[in-house]
C-alpha cells in the first residue's frame, strides 16, 4: 500500500521532491529491514522511476546505488545506459556490472564512457582487451595509468600497434616493467618515424639527412635493447625484425660492432634457415672461408662479406683475450684496417662510413664519461 501510494504521489510531485523521495527509497532498500515482498515492491518503484522525465530523479538513484553490491542488477544496467552525468558513477563504481556488461557499454558508448570503464578499480583481462581493440588513445591512457587494470602481453601489443605513435601512449608503455623487447623495439620505430616526419626537423636538417639520422637512431636504440634480451625472447625479437625488413647489412654490422653476438647468430639463423648448432659452430670456430660462405648464403654480397668476416674474427680474438669485454673496439679496428683500402666498392665504403660514425659516437661517449668522472672526483 505504501508503494502504491508512493507511485500515485510521484505523478503530481515536483522534480526536486521526487528526487528526494528516490534517494530515500534507494536508501531504505539498502538499509531497512524489509520482507521479501516489500523489497520486491520497492524495487518495482525504483524501476518505475527510471522513466522519470527529470534527470535529477535518476541521478538520485544512481548516487545511492552506484557502489552497492546489493543494488538490483536490472536497475544498474539501465542507469549505466543513461545520460553521462547519471551513468558515470555507475559505470565507474558498480560491482553489479559484469565483464560482459562493461564490454557492451564500451562497445556502444562514447570516449567518455570507455574512459570510465578503463578507470574502474579493477579492470579484468577481458575488458582491458576489449578496450585495447576499440579504444582511442585518450581512454587507453587512462587504462595504462590504472594500477588495477590487468593487461596481458597481447593487450599491450594491441595498444602499441594501434596507438604507439601517440607520445603519451609510448611513454606510459615504456614505463612498464612487463613490456617485451619486441614491443620496446616497435615503439623505438615509432619514435624514429615521428622524428623523420617532424616539419621543424625536416626544415632544419633536410629530408635525406634526417632519414639517415632517424634510421641510425632507431638502430642504436634497438641494439641497446638487445643487451638484455636472451633465449626465446631473443628469437621472437629477431623474427619480428626479420619480418619488418630490419635485418639489413648496416643493422647487422651495428649489432656486431656493439658485441651483440648472440643476436647476430640468431639473425643469421633466421635469414639462412640453417640449423642453430651449425650456424653457431661456424661463427665461433669456423675457418675464414666457411664463415664467409655462411654469410653469403644469407644474401650478403661479396663486396661487404669480407668486412663482416673480419668483424667476426675480431670479436673472436677479443673474447679469447684478456680484453674480452672491450667489444666496442671492433669499430675502431675495422676502420684502422680498411679505411685506406682503395679497392672498396661504394657499398663497402658506405658500410665503413657507418662503422666510423659508431666509432666516433663511442669516442664522444668515453669523453663524456671521463669528464663526468673528473667532475665527481673534484666535488
């Protein structure tokens, strides 16, 4: 009878009074002792208020019920589909909404709606994956900033693939400890693309030079990543680079000069298709002609294969010597041995030019380290 009287009263009451009554009814539903029949009728009354023409009334329901695990599910699903000021607290807080509800809300909603889903205290694997597939960069920033979001390697990969060109997305991804080397390399590539496409940089440096600088910067960053990559992850990254066409002679020489010998061997395996043991045995102990034949089997031309053979022999010698950790000397040694050759082809000379830039960059790094050491000693 009370509920019936309430519904009759609602027909004529003012909006502000109806909102107060909706608030009181929702609180009573949650906190008062009611028989099952009374509780059912109270739920019917709240459901009726979902059609109230005043947003104030529906907002009053949402404010009371949003975070409550005992709130009626049908009511919460309906409120979550209401206008943004009403739906926001429900989408953000309601424990009643299932993963399927949240995926549906994200799929049919707006940028703001998806951002609210991404900001929930806990975002499941499935919901995070759905957001990664359909979300814009702004709501995925929210997802990446949310410590309660469960992000699998596949979800992180999709975010990187879809929005890795966004500076903020890249920064948030690179801050993570669980990012694979393959994804870090992909993000490095996006940084290089951004650099080469910058109007300011193009105007100041020129397109041809910036293309080379961007490529070498990308190669340097990728080679730096390789120092911490081993085993299966190294093989996956190598295959990723091969598929992307990144295993160029210049990149392979860069890796070799930097002492990334495990990666170099994995790259030769990937390109040649030969057995791992055979490749590694030839690179580690094979005679000069066997090493050269292996390299040329991967497609390296006879113009440049001698430079690679020499580099391999150099790191063999360094590994066996007392200076085995000083692998950066390879670039300097190659320049000293080949710079004055007059019979080098244009291709081989271009490769040596790149090696010389590596050597110069290393000299500058050592000079900076020396100066920093002096400054610290004087402090």
